[in-house]
C-alpha cells in the first residue's frame, strides 16, 4: 500500500486552516495541525477528523517563536518521518491608522504573519530538500497586493509573504520543491466576523461576485497548488477573492 502523504497546516484548527485540513484529510493525507490558543479543544478536533480515518497530530506552538516551530517540526517528523506539504496559514490582524498604531501592533502582526512563515519554512525545508520534493503554500491576502487603509501592518506582512514566496520558488525549484501563495479576499471566518453589516455592505460593493468567500473555496485552491495537478506552477500568487483584484 502506498504511504500516506503528510500535510502540516499552521493555524489549522479553525477558519481557513481547518477547511484546508479537511480538504487534505478527504484526499487521504495524514495531518499535523498547529494552534496557539490555550482553550483549544483538541479532543473535539480529533473527533471532527475521525470520519476520514487519517492520523491527526495536533500541536500547540506560537509560530512567531523559532524554537517552538523547531520543536513542532521535530515532533511531526518523529511521528510521520516526513512533511510533504507545508501550509503557512496562521495569521492575525491588529488594525489601526498609522497615526494611532502602537509599535506592538506592528511588531506582533509582522512576527506572526511574516516571521512565522519564515520560522516554519526554515524548519521544514531541510527535510523537503533531503527528499528532493515538497510543496509550500503561503496564505497571503489581497490586502498584501493592493493595500488597505488601516491595515498597513497587515498589508506589509502579507506583501512580505509574496516576496518570500517568489524568492523561495526560485531558490528551491532545483530541489523539486514548489512554493506558491494564495491571496484570499474577504472570507467568512472569525477574522472577518468582527466587521459590522455596514462595513460588509461596503465591501460587497467592491466584489464582482457580491458576496464573501467561504473558507472551503480557499482550501480548494490550496489543495490544487499542493497537488500534482498544478505541477508546472511555482512562484505564483493566486487571488481567491470573487474578482476584487484583476
Ligand atoms: P482565523 O479564523 O482568525 O484563524 C486564525 C488561525 O491562526 C487560528 O487557527 C489561530 O490559532 C492561528 N494563529 C494565530 N496566531 C497564531 C500563532 N501565533 N501561532 C500559531 N497559530 C496562530 O483566521 P482566518 O480567517 O482563518 O485566516 C487564516 C489566514 O488567512 C490568515 O493568515 C489570514 O491573514 C488569511 N486571510 C484571511 C482572510 C479572511 O477574510 N478571513 C482574507 C485574507 C487572508 P488559534 O485557533 O489557536 O487561535
């Protein structure tokens, strides 16, 4: 029997990350799911994935801390012996206009979104290089492509992820490792549930498809970019945004 592939998803226990995990589970992957919040019910999560019959490792780690990422990857390798796909999904917002933004709001967003992507990739890539294969999908945002007033910290982190993605695609192609990014628009998750109806109406007006996206619509593209179906695609940023950015 063919050995199951392994995907590691950061922030894989809710929102887009959870839908990504479900999609990979359906495709027969073993899962390594990361989270950071103390109150995460890992038993309920394991139950959630039971129907797929895959092995699921759920590990707490703050992606902004290099040593925690190192330990997370070591535990994943100890359990499964390899990581075929890394999805750098964990992310936060701390919005504010620049004249009011506290230094900590800038640092924290960069540390989790951008440095976290480095911390995880730096620890996973040596294993992929040794196997001479692998796929990395980084979750950016349309905000990293077109900017957004009140989100300069978030936009900087997400634009940074795009530069990081393209550089690694060039660097790692010789080792048969593909690196791509997905730039979601407005997706219905906890992250966007804080928006008022009025703000949402304004956003819909900028979206040709006139609705928010669903997390599974992002997950489908993440899976496609990790699969052999997309074997000639690397260094790309795919917008999943209902046509917001063209
Ligand atoms: P979400 O529902 O708020 O979930 C965020 C996830 O990130 C959670 O699983 C959370 O873990 C994890 N996380 C946060 N800080 C972390 C840390 N320091 N270490 C490890 N994990 C951490 O957000 P989402 O909407 O699914 O967003 C997922 C990704 O898509 C993010 O990178 C976000 O920027 C991006 N994105 C979202 C949208 C959107 O409209 N929703 C649009 C564009 C891009 P816990 O559950 O443990 O807190």
